[in-house]
C-alpha cells in the first residue's frame, strides 16, 4: 500500500506509530505541527518527499514484520497516562535537573568564544520553569480528571463534572504550553546550529549537546502522545458521555 503524501503527518503517525523515528531523524515536525500534509511538512523541513517516503516504507515493512511499537490509540487512557508520566515526565524532570548545571558550567567555560551559549542557557531555563509547572498541572488536575471520566464511562456511572467546565479548556491551555516549549526548542536548535560541537568543545560540551538533542526528541514524542492521541480521545470521551447522559435524561 502506497503512503498518501496528502495525509497529515499526524494521520501517518497514528496509523504507523514507528514512523515517529523517521520523522525525528529527518527533522519533520510530527507533534505541534502534525496537522500539516506530509508533502508540505517535507518541504518545510527541506527534505525531498521521495527520500521521506523511502524511509517510511522501510519502517512500515519492519513494523509489519515484528509489530513492535505500542499502538497507544488502542490502549486505555489510564495506561497511556501512566506511560506518559512514568516515562516522559520522569525523564523531563531528571534531565532538567542534570542539564541546567551542565549548561551553566559549559557557558561559563566557553561563553567567551561561543556567546550563543548564554542565550541557550536563558532559553532552557525559561522553558524548564514553565515545563515543570506544566507537568504538575497535568498530573494534579487534567490527568486525574481524564482517569475519573474513563472510569465512570467504563462502569456506566454518572459523569463527573469538572471544575473547569469542559475538558477542552485545560486541553487548550496544555496545547498552548506545548507550542511555547516547541518554539523554545526550535530556537535552541537554531542557535546551536543543530547542536554541533565546535572544534574547541570539551567532553562537557559534547555531553551537553547530546543531552539537549535527546531532551528535544523525548519532548517531541511526549507532546505527540498528548496532542495527537490523549487529548483528542479525552475530548471525544467527554462528548460521548455527555450525549449518553442526555439520552438517559440525566
Ligand atoms: Fe505531559
Ligand atoms: Fe503536556
């Protein structure tokens, strides 16, 4: 089966979860900018469509052979949220704690020759502060509500009324915060010229570039799971539950 280049990047990732690796490697935005058509996204990333299609076809064949990657659009929302918190939130906190002092050390040692390190440090610090608060909002407010909603729907029980009106309100705010983090990461990548290590870069410089690249890649996967799978499913679940209640005359 041919991959249709008029499909959005998000549709391709949802149909073929392993394609995330290809998009990440080729610098094609599949999380915040996932609503772009594949051909437009290739153009935006400066990648020939045929090259991207070849890589996607290779992944498709490998996936069909071992069916490895979890298809989160089929798992319960509870399992998906546990996965997001256990894997991505934990990693994000760990890496912020590790990379902030490393950035301070490298910008102190190399800032005179590479002044962009100072701006990189400020960008990372501002983004991290917002991200840490963002994780708390998801873990303490939004995710528990989604879990209660899923549980009520599964048991056929009354639907819990959220303090924030509808789940669409916090979802909108979380998506906006993802966009802010995405913009900061994009700016950091540009400033660092794709995290290139300069000839005079020491081991700490190398560790910093590797760490920031991995942090970015993990954030892309994290935001993809929320923006493209968790949030649309939570909104749909709320709509379905509200319609069922209306029919039952509650
Ligand atoms: Fe999250
Ligand atoms: Fe988030």
